[in-house]
C-alpha cells in the first residue's frame, strides 16, 4: 500500500518553479554556511607585523623573493594577505613574518640559546611549548621570524636554513 505524499499548504501556494528550486537553494545555502564557518584549531591566525621605514622596504622585497615551495610544502599565505607574512603547508604550517619586534627573550635567560649561523645569517632559536621552534634573525636591518611547529619539518631548523639565501639577499646585515 503506497502512502500519499502530502505537501504543506504554504508550499502549494507557491509557483511551481519556486517549489522546485526551494530544496536545492536551501541545501546550497547550508553548505556555503558550513564551509564558511569551518576553521582549524591547528591553524591559528597569524599576527601581521607592521614594520616601517627601511625595514618595511626590506620586508616587501623579501616577501616578493620567497619561494612558492619550501621543503616540499606549497606556499599558502594566511588571509588577509600581507607582504610581511608567508606560510607553507597546511597543518602544521611553517610561517615567516618579517618586520617583527626584537624578541624580549634576547635580553633574558634565552639570550644564549643555540643560534646557528648559515651563510652569515644568524638565527636565534627558541623552543616553543608545543614542541616546535621559533627562529629569529639577529644583526639584520629587519627581524625575520620563522615559526616551525612540531611535525612541520624533519629537522626544525631546515625551513630557516632553506630561507637563508632569500633573507641574506633582501635584508642587509
């Protein structure tokens, strides 16, 4: 025995084309809202530095010279776009920020932390609470920071080392 489908009276009053489109439009709107509301807890917002003067010029030049791929990770800059921020990979992602303030830790107990030098660019390092690392250039006309979350690279220093040629060429020491 087949049951008869009853359509609510409010819908029967609508013209046929509107009734036919109602379900697809509602479904499309729902999908758009869901996709727009998705955000990854592993991909926090990136604070955009605000360098000025020559430092801003150096950082813009560095931003233009950065590679589209870093150690097999595709460049995917955070939104909103900024000439001072670049990122590679998804989650976790490596993030470069140029024109950051001088880290306060350089004056404290961490001032003597491991600071490798690659091709005359010294990177002060700091281990982060999540197991990742933050590397900041020292003795340059603008401070460049590279954050490498745990699991983003086989060796946490590799991204900073790979970015050294671009830093050296665009941010004088």
